[in-house]
C-alpha cells in the first residue's frame, strides 16, 4: 500500500506519529533507494550498509527537512551523497586491487544477476568521475528527468546534459577498448 508523501511528511512533523511516519517512509522507499545505491556501489552488502546509513541520516535530520523539495528528492540526495562518500572511502582499496576487474568481482557476486555485458558496463561506469557517474546512473537506470537531477545536485540542466553526454562517450570508448 502506497501512502502519499504529503501524508508521510505530516506524520513525520507530528511528534506523536513521527515513528509511524518514518516506518512508512522506510517501507515506501527502501527498495527504490536500494537499487539507486546499488547502481553506484555495485555490491549487495555495501548497498545494504549504505541504505541503513541513509535512513539513519534521514531520521537524525528530519527537523532539517523543510519540505521545499519532494520527500523522494530529499531521500535521493542523501542516498547519492552517501554512495559517493562510500566510493571516495573505497577508492584507495580498489586502486590496491587493480589485478581483479570490477567485472570479475561482479561475476563472482552471488547477488549479481547480470551477464558479462552488464558487468562490463558496470566496470565502465566505475571509471567515471563522481558527477558524471551520478548523472549517468540517475538518468540511465532511473530515467530521471534532468529537472529532477538538477534539484538533487543544485546544478543547471545544461551542465547535467553535458555530464551525461560526456559519460556516454567515455563508457562507449571504454567498452570498445575492452572488447
């Protein structure tokens, strides 16, 4: 059962229904946020950990949610930022493990249900700079409109379109080179 975001926000604002509203928010957005995160970090266990951090951060910052943006936009922003923070922390670990590719890691992951082509695409995405990666993931996988991505990153639609276009070129070149 889907509850309207406005109703969830009302519950979150009232101290007596805050926990109930939070539970509704978690039920309603867990799967959506999980897959958004998963496209960034690739691995199930990492995505689960980040998802927990997203909801923890949302809970501790409920009073900071002014309602200017949609609830989903606010949660997506937290999820994207948490994912990018995780990637920054993992960057040195991944650089030390250059002999095993992202595609090889993915193919060995029990939770990965894609084929070799999807694994190669994920490997190509992993090479992108943060902003290009974020814009690509939101646009390609979530088919999010540039106007909505603009609200998440506070960037112009033109800049986001350019980032997406450049990301597509880099991914295409990477895949051509690897095949």
